[in-house]
């Protein structure tokens, strides 16, 4: 099961500190899986692999150099609001159905 935390939240900050990731420079996705930490394109590919099924096919993209994959990740991140729109505020998780999926839900 995945659990989520905003990077700015207390749980997100604690995870970054525990993983020796500079909180100021952490401006993208960070995945902590046990003792391993994944960022940017590595995080996305690892998440797809953990989802299983047909998503595992995306692991073939690991043969592409990380710098290229991260450049593509950055390009998508820079343009996501133009392509998908931007909300005025972050949506809060549904209290009943998603509370256990967010590390800071109880705070």
C-alpha cells in the first residue's frame, strides 16, 4: 500500500530528513521504499513496477540514461498545468475513504 505526504508536511519533512534529502531542493516526487529513496523519473518507474501487471513493462525505460529520463520528467512537470489545468488549492483527501493513505491525516 502506498502512503502519501506533502513534501512540506511534518511527515514529508521527517521522511526527507531521514533519507538525507535536502528539503529545499526536493521539488519533485520522492518515493521512500524501505531504506531506498527514489526521485523524479526513478520514482515514477519504481511506482509503476510496484503497481504490477502491465505497468511493469515500463521498466524497459530504465535503459535510457537517467539524465534523459529526468529531463523528460522535468519537461512534463513544467507543462502539467498548461496541459491539465491548475486548481486554486490542493484537494484534501476524503476523510473516510483515504485517511489511511496520507501520513499526516491524523495530525
